C-alpha cells in the first residue's frame, strides 16, 4: 500500500479499487481499516449499494 492509502485508513476514510473477481465495470471494493465492502455504483445517479461486507 502507498503512504496515502495507509493515511486514509488511519483517518477513518476508505480506499476504493476494482477487483478482478468482479467483471462488471460498476462493482468496486471499498477498503476500510476494519473491513471491506463490495459496492455497486450507479453512474447515472451516483447511488451506491452495498452488495457484501467482508470482515
């Protein structure tokens, strides 16, 4: 992880990235300090839906 990514986690923020396991272009991973969330993002509205929480 980069220094900025580690600082984000320490500050209670999250890092967002794509994972090769999910083929759809609107699926992202949000990485928090304590867990990760698989989220689906609607590009037209900006609405996000949590699909799965990984602890």
